[in-house]
């Protein structure tokens, strides 16, 4: 089977790649575009380490084919900071030690940013359920949840 | 693997009808991609139906019924306030599938066509009396959701047929639905038991009911004895006991990595009563 | 500096600065195992046995080899038979047998062949072209069944000298220790409880699958990039398995996405090197999640019998335990560790413990956070809880009454130095959690836990730059913020700001040998080495200052980052800052560095006490953990936030182990739940906030008093949760995990 030519937008940049129809969006981001921030922790949509947004919608990039990305707007962890200014979530994660090994961090940041855009004032329960698809094995989630909720509080105060 | 993204259901149907080997339709892909990745199923032909016009739409028809596009995602359903108001059970059932990320992709149609006896949205749809429009080489037909699955991983769809719309009836007055499932964690699991209840009241008395069980038999069950147990009652203790007993009696489960026969049988009764109470409260217009 | 020259007042240590690698890890630029590529790179894939136990009759790879995209196929024949010294025996042989099956496939998922091809998809597809003929053999996966007379033999002759005669060949090691006379002790007791317990195997569950990039030529020189807890052990093992010289293989540790003990050995790394050598191209090999579950180290499963006698006042008169641990198809299950840790928190006159290491047709067990200890604690602390209940005694008071302290003869032999168990129990008793009211349906459990901690071979090098900044090279991969701790300790000694220190995880070619990041050793051992290396540099700095001032070096001391005269008689000189000394170091004697290489022995054992509240739904058997408090002795917390993180992470993993995580094998001996959907680790909505109390009883074996904190936190949770659940449900749970079907069945049995 011949490959498909895909033209899409990643973090605001127009990009193109050729992919086999069996390759996932995650494969294409990592292997063709060298955007290795999204991780493959499971390949079955159970761990969330590959989280990205597609047309503003949070998805697992391992559960979407690369060929399906044609014409879409994709945002990854690499696009969260604005220039040299970290997103408040990124800053808060560092300050709170909301990461230990850091492998789940890109996916959690993408998911948390998506949460705060949808719900600027989430409860602890809402935050925990929103992030239930992002597995972290190091932290017990405590510092992650605190970092997300404190960022939300600061963003509310700032706006 | 050949990949196609047809522009119409007729074209999709023709592609499937003429394909050789294994064919899969790609809606949200949350099952198809998992099977592909694990080498369980590598289709010869993959037909992406998301480029077909209108498949993302959630439409309330003039008679109060709903048409859900086959690519409308769980997230889009949950964000649709009117749909949630009419059919909270169906929407909750869909919403329980997977993570926030999975909700961004997964669809009612995909959940149904995957053919899993544990599919969360299916008991809720069966209880709600949902039908699907099936389009094939010879035109379209309307099929009740409970008639689609024929066994684990199998459906009643023939070669060249695919689901082109999901039709939810009008809610009507004094009705309520609910879906509950049992999982060991709070999220991210496959249902060990699932129960959908849909009922209608006159005053405090139940006049219509449909009760459906998931994950307790090779296919999702529509259990008439459960409905009989509560129709005519005010959902008093005796009716709830009868409901639980009927639910447990209807189970024909297996022992597997997710649960035991004894557990599934017992808990189906427990969840049936809990779901019925929620549906009842909703039918009365109470918060639940 | 003598070890007893310990510091108590700190400037940097105990503060909570941002970790040095924080920016890399929140922006996606940190490079983990699978995040690297090389020009001309091939992609590997591994063919695995679908059988739990089978003789490999024939492997026909001719069709795969003939495929145009395939550049190499390897089987066991491609690994070293004749080995570079010290020879392939003992654990090296076991590792080789595990990374590529020899005569038999020993478990579902055991590697039998591997391929390198031009793309990941091509490699996966080509695997299907390899034909393997198996002769399926009887298998056994359960520990008690594996010890039974009629159990299939996994491997003859695997048992060592310790195993008593007459045992099944699957029992490969035996441990027996204790002191006093347990029978006399039981006779003194007012109540003796004897009970049996079972725990299932769990997986470390790190989110990053094993991944590596290997390059090896037929000149015997190689490069390996891999995600590992210890790249020197990877170097040594891979070199042995491939028959090359250790020093000719340079191993670089990637950022590591979790390990918990599971990345202390090699799996795919030697395979990738063998493929690379055969193809003469770089080969990248990344495991799928399913491969991680099927073929990398889970923990042992266990079956245990406990007998404890207690007086009415709570005094334990005797304690005895038998611990049978199944560690897969290879020797190594930590039955000895389980036995030695089980009663370690208590000051016992009469104690006896026996441990068995048993083989079965499962993947080779690997270390998992205090390997062996959590299971034993589950069994022992459950019986203590039951004794407290029957004798109507407060469980913290009983533990305080029997608690080990400085000078106690440990259950496993030595006398304790200064330890902090009593302090954790006192803190537990005083904690508001312990006295908070419970709601109906809830139960509260407590448990103590013990872990040895480890020192291990350690090398650290520190180099100063002309501008007064410092580069610190350590050899222990940073799994959870250890760069920050190292920089804090170096800053403390050098007296320069934390931010001026760059910490690098050195590769195997740039630093001497380092033991793995395991045994809770990093902050202890690499920390100790960092302090010593920094002091070494300070000595040289002081020499330079002395020379500049024209006074003897012993008339100079180091204070707040400056050389100063040691007293009024030394002379009247202004403090000379570090940067003033390094500025012209090239002309005052050359570059200034400090280094330290040793095997520190004073790791300092560690204890913790956990309090947990659990709620059980009596109709479904589902448990929710509603409140959790970890109290643990850290000796001295270098970066308290990351210490808290270790406590919280250990507790969360323990909650998973207690409630839902387990390896589930079918009758066919195949693993049934090799994805995260069905191997149920806790998700964010499953857990409450996890409160922590850091107790600090300084370790006499570390200059700043550090004790390792990584492992002890997973020892108490299984028992603490089991005790809470047993109180909430009104029925004693003796099997883990306490999944809803098991709890509901126990409730039904109880009427």
C-alpha cells in the first residue's frame, strides 16, 4: 500500500509528512516530525502520556491515525510555552515538584491545560476525574492535583 | 491495509461490499486502533466515515426525537445540554467510556459495533429504546439496538452494511433514565456489570419500564422480568427486591479477569435497584 | 572528614528549590529512552513465546531473513557461549536465558528471536515470518503448586547449597534465621494467633516502556543508550552476554520514566546490541506495554504462614513466619528479604523466620521498591492487628510497646544503631488523623514497615570552573529529582548558590563504576560521595588560598564559600571567595576538581508508620481509601518536597497492590491482563490527598544524617489498608489484592 501525504498544523506550524495508514498520529509526531514530547506509555489509550489536542479537543494521539490528522490543528506539549515564557501550569509543576520521573508530565500538562480552558474553576474531584486517563506512577497524584488547582486559582485572580 | 475516506454512506457501503478480507469502519477509532496496534485485527480495508457530511451532528427532530451522527463523540454529547436533559442515562453511559481523551474520539456507534457485551452505552441505549439506521447495498433499514449485537465481537450487520444514524426516541413526559456500571476503580475500567433503566410514571406509579443488563451474558440483555417487577409499583421495597431478583436471575455470566459469576450475579441486582431509583427520581423531576 | 563529623545547621539542605531539570521535563525536551534516533537506524522487534513452558524444537527464520526490509535476525545462537572473564555463570547466565530463550521457553512472553528491519512496521510484520516449532510442556504458575511433589520441574540443578534435602527442584534457595526459643515464647503468651496469607504478583508499572538505541561493530566497540536505573550494570551485563570487553561498551542513561526496581537489569539491550552487530547498523528497540507486562520483572507472588503470641498487656512473646516467594522461572525471589524484614520493626526475645525462593513459569521477578518486604509486612501486621482487636488493645500502643530501638537485636541478626521507629509511632499517635472520628462503614488501619536501605559502589566527580561555578558528575540516574538533592549537598559544602551547580548523570566512559539507583541509595550514597568530592575540592581551594596568603594550609578553613584564616593566629586576611581562587587556578596549580570513589556501608535502616481510612460498600465489596497519612524517618530530608513525593508515591503503589493490581494467569499459563486497562493501577480519581510527616532521626552513617526514603513507603500500605478494610467490612482479608469480588465473597462467607 502506498503512503498517504498528510498536511496539517502542529503548534501553529504547517507541516507535512508521508505515512502508512497503520501509523498513529503519535508515531507521526515522534518519528516523522521529531516531536518526542508526547510519549507512548501503552498504545491503547489507557495512560494518556501521548495526550495532544486536535482542533481543540483533548485526545490520545495513539488512538488516532496519522492520516486522520490531515487539515487539523494539533497542539502538543512543545507548544504550551509561549516563546521563552512557560505556561503557568509548567511553572507551577516545577515549583510544586508535581513530577518525579517526568514521563507522564507532557500528557498531564496538555490535559490540564485543556481542563482549565474548559473549566477555570475545577473542584478537586473534577480535576481528578478529568485527569483519570493520565497515569502517573511516581507521585500518587497529590502534588499534580495541587499544582493544577493552584494554577487555576492564580489564573482566575489574574484575569 | 487500504484506507478510504468516502464522502457518503452509499460510497462507504459500496467500498465495504466490494472489499475482500477483513473490513472495519473507522469512527472514533478507540477500539479499532487498539486492535490494530496489538495485531488482534489488521483490517485489509479501513473505511473512515468521518468525512461524510453531517456525521458529527446531534439533532433534535420536530417530534422531540434525536438523531445522533455516527461520528458524534462522547464529549460532544456531554456538552449538549438539551440532550443531557432529555436522556441523562444515555449520555452518562457514553461518558463513562474511557478517559477524557477517549471521550474526545469515542462514539455511540463504535461502542455498539465493537460488539462487546460490556459496552457501557449499549444497555443505556437498549433501555431507552434507541434504534439505528443501517445502510447497505440495498438501501436502509431501522434496527433496534438490542438486535445489533449477536455475540462477543459479532453484530447482525451484513457485508456492506454500516450504521448511518442513531435514533433516540422523544423523551416524553414523566420519564427518566439512568445507567450505572460496576468497575473496581473509579475510572478507566471495562464494566463488570452494567445496568440501564428507563421508565415512565403516572403520578408515583411506574407505567412503562425497560431494563437492560450489560457484561452478564454474551450480549447485552433486555430483561422483561425486570420491567415487570417494577411496572405498576411506586418502586417500593418489594418492587426493588423483585427487580434485584429478576436482574440476578437473568444473568448468564462468565468467570474472567474482571469478575466472577457470583459477583456479577449479585451486583447486577444491586445496580439495578440503584439505577432504578435514579431513573425514578429523574422521572419525578428530582435531581439525581 | 570523619563520618562522625556531622553537620546539624544547614544553609541549603532542607530548602525546596526548583529541580535543575524542571524546564526540560515540562516542555517535552527531556530525552527519555525512546526519544533518540541515529543516522541509518534500524528498528527492532522481538518474537515471544505464546506458551508458559515449551521446548523450542526448531526456529526457522529463513523467510524473515529473505525479506527485503529485514537486515538481521538473532536467536540465542547469536549470544556469547564462550565469555569474557569472569565467565557467564550465575546471574549473568540467568539474565542471558531471560533475554533470549535457550532450549526452552520458560514463560508466556519469553523472547525466542528478534528482528531488525528498516521500519518499526516492517519489523513487526516480519516477526510473523519466523516459524517456531514448540513442544508444549506442563507448566505451573502458583507458588504453592510449584513446591508440590508433582509440579513440573522448571530447571534441574538450579537449587543452591542452602536448600534442605527432599525439597522440590523448583525450590532454589532457602533462608532460616532468628533468635531465642519461639516455642517457649508461645507458651508464655496469653493469646497465640496463627494465620496464612497470599499476595499476587504486581508490576512496577513505570509509564515508560523499556527502550534503547544500540550500536555495536565487529571490532567489539559499542554504544548503548537506554532507559535504566544503572548504566554500569547494563554495561557489565551486556558486555558479558555479547562476549566483548566491558570498557569497550559505552552506556549512556537516558532520562528514565520510572523504574521502582524494574529497570535494574537488562531485557532488550543485549538483543539490540546483537542485532546491531549483525546488521552493522544502529538498532532502536522499544517494548510495547504488553511486552513490559509479559516479559519484564513483576514482583514475586507470595504465600505465608504467621504465628505470633502476645500477652494481655500487648507484649509479643514470640513470632514465627514462613514465607514462600515465587520469582518466575529463575532463582532470585527475595524470600530471604521477606523473612528478614517481616519482624524487623519489633524488639523480640523469640523470633524465627524461614524464606523460600521458588521458581514457576512466570517472568523473572525484578526488584520492586523494598523487594519482598511489603508482603511480609502484610502478613505480620495483619496478625498483630487481629491480636490487638482480640485483646482490646490500641494498635499504636502495642507497636510502641514492642518497637525496636537503638541497641535492639534485630530479628535478622545485628543490633540497631540509632533508628526512628518509635518517633514515627509517637508522631502517628499524635497526628489528628489517628483520633479523627470515622463515618459508618469506614475502618482505620495502621501498620509499620521496615527496609534495610543500601550503600553500594559509588563514584562522583566535581569540577570547578574559572567563574566559580561547579559541575557535578554523578552516576546514579535521576528518577525523582535527585539532581536537586545532589546540588543542594554540593552547595552546602562549597558554599556557593544551588543554581551555580550543574549536575550531570555521567555516562560509563566518564566516571568510575556506580551501582544502580536502587536500595534507596541515591541520596545516601551519591549524596555522601558528592559531599566528599566537594570537600576534596574544598581542600584544594584551601591549599590555593593558603599559598596566596603564604600561611600553612591547616591555618585556613572554609566558611560560606570562602577561604578564611582559621583563627587570629593564622593572620589577618579578608575572606577569599571561591570564585577568586578559581579565577586564576590555571596558573596557581591547575584545574581544581574533587572526586570520591568508595562503597559506603552506613546506609542506615528506615522505618515508617502509615495510617489509613477505608470505606467498603457492603453490597459490592468496593473499597475507597478516604484518608491516608504517611509518617516516615528520613534521617535528614535534603529536599523535603521530593521526600514527600517518595512517601506519596510509595503509598499510592501500595494502595494499588492492596486493592486491584495483580497478575492474572489463565489455566493455559498465559498472562490475561497485559494492558493498563486490566492491570489496574490507581488513577487520579481513585486516591485522596496523601498527607506526609517527615520524621528526622539522623543516620550516623551519613555526614548530613540522610537515610534513604525511596522504598520504605511501600512496606506498610498493604497491611495498613488490609487492616482498615477488615475493620470496615468486619471480616479479615487474607489475600491480596482485596478486589471487590474477593471482599464480597468474604462478606458472604461471613454471613
